[in-house]
C-alpha cells in the first residue's frame, strides 16, 4: 500500500488526460462517437477512483508536492469528474452530430483536471495557472454553442475575464515580489497582516477568485453565459468551476495565509460579498423568464451561501465544501434536465413558460427537475438541504447569525423563481405530439438518462445522511 | 420497530401505488386503501402497546447510523393521540378520494407520502428530523393542491408554500441556534432548557414557524386559500393534522427548550389565541363560500387551542391536546361533507343551497351534527376542550379573557347560520333529485360521528394519555401540579 497511496491520487488526472488524447485522436480518425465515448468513460473512471481514494486514503501530497489528495480533497475531485462526465454524456447527441463535439468533450475534461488541481494545490502559481485554464476552457465552451448570442456572451465573458486575469497576475507578482515564494506553507509562516503589500495582494487574489465564482460585484457575466451556452455545457460551467474557486479560497483564507487573525477585514469583505450576492442574485432571478438566465442569477445568490461558509472561518470549512458540492449537483441536474427537454422539444425557446405541460409529457424528467429546484431552494430530503443547513450552523456558530438570517430569507425568496418553473411544468401546456426527431431517439435518451441519474443523486444524497447518520458527511469531507 | 411502522407502511404504499398503479384508478385506490388501513391499524396497536408498557416512551433508533443518528423516533403521551389521529384521517383521506380519476395513482401516492411525512413530524425524536419532516410535508401538499385543486389552485399552492416556508425558515434559524448552544438531544426526553439568555430569541424564532402553521391571526392568510382550493382529501389532511403540527411543535420543542420564555410569552400567546377566536368567527360569519366558512372556523378553534396552551397549567396543556384531536375530527367531517356536496352540485356558494335536509336527509343530518359539534355542543367532542380552555384561561388571566365570550357567541352564530342557510329553509329547486350519501360515504360519516360522540362523552381518554406529559411540561413552567 505504501506504493499505491501516492500513485492512486494522481492516476485520475492522468487517466482523463490520456482519455482526451485518445478521444481526440479517434475523432480525428473520423470515429467521433468512439472519441467522445472514451472521454466520458475516462471521466467516470476518474470519478470512481477518486471516490475510492476519498474513503481509503488519508490526505497526503501527490506528484511531489504538486497537490493534495485523499480524504475530502478526493471527494471533491470525484464530484468534479462525475459532473464533467455527466456533462459530456448529456451533450451526447450534439457531440456526435457536430464537428465540435469531440473538442467540447475534450475541453470539458481538461477543465475538470484543472479544477482538481485548483481545489487541492498548495502553491499560488499552479493555482493561478489552473484558474486560467478553467477560465479559457469556459470561453471556449460558451462559444461552442455557435450562435450569435453565445459568441457575444463568450466575448464579454472573455473581456471581463481578461481584467480578472490581470488582477490575478498582479496579485501573484505582489506576493512573489514581497515574499519571494508562492508556496502556501512557507507563505503561511511569513505573511504579515500588518503589511500593506500583503493586504493588496490578498485583495487582488480575492477579486480574481470572486470573478470565477460569479459573486457580486464580479457577477455580471454569469446570466449571459448560462443562458447562451448549450445546457449540457452550462451544467458543467455552472457547477464544477464554482467548486474549484470555493475550495481554492478555503485553502487561502480561513486556515491559510490570509486567515482571520491576520486580515479581519477580509472576513468582513467576504461576509458583505455573501450578503450582496444573495440579495442581488435573488432580485435578479425573480425577474427572469428564461430558465438559463434565471439559473445564472440564482447561481449568483447561491455562491453567496458558499461565501457565508467562508466568512465563518475555520468553523465553516467543511460546510463550505459541502455546500459547494451540493449546489453543484443541484444546478447541474437542472441544466441536464434542460438538455433532455431540448432533445424532446427541439423548438423550445429556453423560456420557463415553454416548459408547460412537461410533467404530463415526461413525468420522470419533470420529477428530476423538481428535485433539482427544491434542492437548490434547500428543502429537506434533497441534497441541497444539507449544504445550506451546515452553512447556517457554521454561520451561527461564528456569531454571524445576521448572515444566516439573510440566507434563510434568500432561500424563501428563491422559491419564487424556482417554484415558478415547477408551476410551469405542471400546467397543461400546448399539446405536443411525438416531436422527437426521427433517428435521434437513442441519443435523446442518453440526455434523458443523464438527467434522471443526476436527479437520483440529488434525492439519494438528501435521504442518505438521514439513514446513515450525519457522520457520513464529516467522514467524506475530512480536511 | 413498532414506532417506524406508521412511517414505513404509508411510504411503502406510496412507492407501490406510484410504480404499480399507473393506468386505471381502481387498483391504485384499493392498494392505497389497504396501506392506509394497515397504517391506522398499526397506530391503534401502538396505542395499546404504549398503554401496556405503562405509558413509558417507546423509542426506535436506526441501527446503521454511527454517532449522529438522525433517524430516531419516539412516541409518548404527547404524540400518541396525534399519531392515531393521523392514522385515522389518513385512511379517511384515501377513502374520500375514491372518485379521483385524474392521475389517480399519483394522487394516492402523494396522500400516502403526506401521511408518512406528518407521522414523522409527530414521531421525530430530534430537532433535525423534526425539521426535515416538517418541510417534507410541504412537498406532497404543494402538489396535491396545485394539481388536483379547484380553480385558483396554483396561486393557492404557491401562497401556502411561501408562507409556511418563510415561517419555517425562521424556525430553522431557531433550531440552528439551539443546535449550536446544546448537543442534539432527545425531544421526548423531558425538559432540557437551554441557558436563560438565549431562550427568548430561540423561542420566538421557533414560534415564528410554528405559529404560521397553527395559524395565528396576522399569519393566517394562507389558510383559507389553501383549504378552499385543495381537493377534499387535501383539506381534510390540512385542517385535520397539518394545523396540529404547530401546536404540537410548541409543546414538543419550544416549551421544553425555552420554558422561561414560554412562560413569559404566555399572555402574548393568549392574546393571539383570543384574536383568533373572535376574528376567525367574524370572518367565518361573513363567508358566502361554505368551504371558506369551515376554513375560517379552524382559525377560531386553533385560537382556543392556543389560549389553553398559554395558561401553561397541566389541565390547560391537556385541553390544548384535546382541542387539537377534536378539531381534527370535526373539521375532517365538515370538509368531507363540503366535498361531498361539491361533487354533486359543483358549487360551494351558501346562498344557492337551502333545505338540503329534506332533499338529502342523511347528508343534511350529518351536516347539522357537524355544525353542532363545531359550535361546542355539550356531549360532543368540541365541548370539553374549549370549556377547559376558557376555565383555565379564566384561572390564569381572570376577566381579561372576557372578550372571548364574544367569540363563543359568534361561533354559535356562524355554525347555526350555516345550518339554517344550507340544511333548513326553502328547498332550492336547483338541486332536485341529487343523490344522498352513498354506502362508502355513509361509512366515512359514521366513523366520524362515532369519534365525535366518543370524544365528547369520554374526553378522559385523551386527557389521561397526555396527562403525564402535560404534568412534566406544566412543572417546567413553574406550575405546582
């Protein structure tokens, strides 16, 4: 086992990278379905290996000191690979029928590897490189939708992201210039809260990650991106990168070099960002008629809850990670259902009203959407409840009851727009006859199956801890 | 294991009905009736088992969980009457939805889910499970209203969800404050008060969620819409057991963890109860829609419950429990009758009825009986609880409770007004030849009548079950007895 332990931690990433190379090669050799399939399978294998090491391997460095694996880090990576794999599978029909298919799958997989690195590296340099890879992958994935609006959204996303990247590099330069190192362990020993340069670097790094999170005030790109990207792709973009950014912030802030003891104002700033994100995200989401835009604005509100956990400091460490995972699973499920709906109703304009009659037409698909939306609202028996509960417990423990109160009020408001989708699905809609295009029935079913599997995860994750005991959460998320 | 059965059976039933009952409605309703009957039988068995064990609390904890096992259940004198009530009304709800043909399997599955969720609320032995079940109740109820309800069902379902969710979100903050300040303890384990400085905050946060459900007057506006728009089975469950969750939560959680705050809040609760009694009766009197009238009468009855509870005495708490059980049965009967007449006439407008007792004598007779039970006629179930409530209220608050007399008179007024306008008077030609209650409906009505008379003649059955628990709670409030 001495040999297995460090190896098993970097194997998932390697499997995915090899899968991408093989997959793209197969695609180049005109075996498109095979290529996309290889990439999806590689991602699933990676997810399984990570899940195994989450239970079996305690936290240890991997690939030299490149990143940490095992314990909670592997749990997080497992969910990231799972979501990437589901996203690739969900876009199956488009992937095998358009020329960009293999590329989209490949970029998604690369992005997943970068996110694993981002969530677990102990050095600012790889962290920022990984962040930029995730961002670049994001621009590419959005523009892959190949509509005029998606090109516009991708361009805006790119320009705003460029500014954020500038912050990032500047922050890195400041920290390296002052301290001569980028390793967290060394920085943790020498960073001084009184230093203005360190504070400046801290603000820049925080801004860069907040942009990736889509937290207020760096949020304006999110709704456009989610609306215009293909739903299967949006399912990945809305979920996994947020896990990455939140986990990276966890390594830097509550227990890391920018901890509360040294930078008390940072905690305040995060708390204010959390409150502002919840309030503005909710207000924005209430007015939307497009499902993707609504999920975009609601995503802004949702990252606010992650930031609550972050503001709660070390107490909120586990809660923040749990919330990131549960939110990601919920929002990804919603998008996967949207993708499956698109397969069934090619003429769907992406609006919430356009979902009417879905419950009668496809009851299980509608049920998966209900599970996803109620999970995002934070209703018990669904996975999202545990994330929000833990975050609120952390906030109250850290004397941030006011944030918890804003959070629960935000949850109530959120039912206004999540519930509107449910309402629409359960109204009698226009009578649609079998409008699944001939010849794509099987591939349409893949998207549907992905949506149902994701919905099942939402429910099992919600009920499981009741039966297995809450300890299961703390056992899976050891940091 | 016995304690798990009242949850497991309806849940299994829901699964079976949902998976096997698609297609024709006959199979679905028969299967769900079987499961609902088994659930009711188990709750009755549980009552006997509890009695045989000398009234000790019966617990059950899932064995697979390590450490923080959330799934722990308990039944004691406080929860037992409500568990039996839920079993009874769960069966009735399935029987009343016999004629639901639209997505019958889904309807019955949701009803059984709802029953399981409510059972879990009453049986939960820790606050996390309590909250989980409390919110889980919303999901089936939301769909029951929004899919099978009447004209404005979607808006009503939405309002119901948002109101109760808003209340319970504040309750969640209270529960979290509780979790942070003390370890996760057993709810049925007696009184475990938290430190005095946090009691007021925790109490009012919890009360925010609980009082919306009761409901208390400024927070009651979701109730008439939800009741009126819900299908009959939904109304029966809503009025019969869902409203009891609020009162039960006050006694099960809010009082034991914050007895000082509860005692201090006594006068406030009494005022809220008094407002409910008077205002609920006034609103009921002003209704033109029969179902709405019955719905508002719930506000008034729950006012009596709150008044009884606010006294904090042993008898007062017992009376609160008695009122809850009695109202569960009486409102169940009235909603069943309103549903039955709506099925025949497709209207609930009081002015369009008249002289029904001569046209459909069985329905008319039972309706008069139900209205009399609702106004608190001695010998029927409403009387002992509400009398005790007023007596105990007078003992605690003296003449301050005099305005409630107005409410009592108005209570008689709206019930008799309904009887006169609907059952008596000039028979309306419009409803010539409508059919009277059938065999299935007569059985339902008869079982209600038996319960109402039984509880009216022997209120001691409920009081003796709850007495041990009431004594512990009243002692925690500083009451000597």
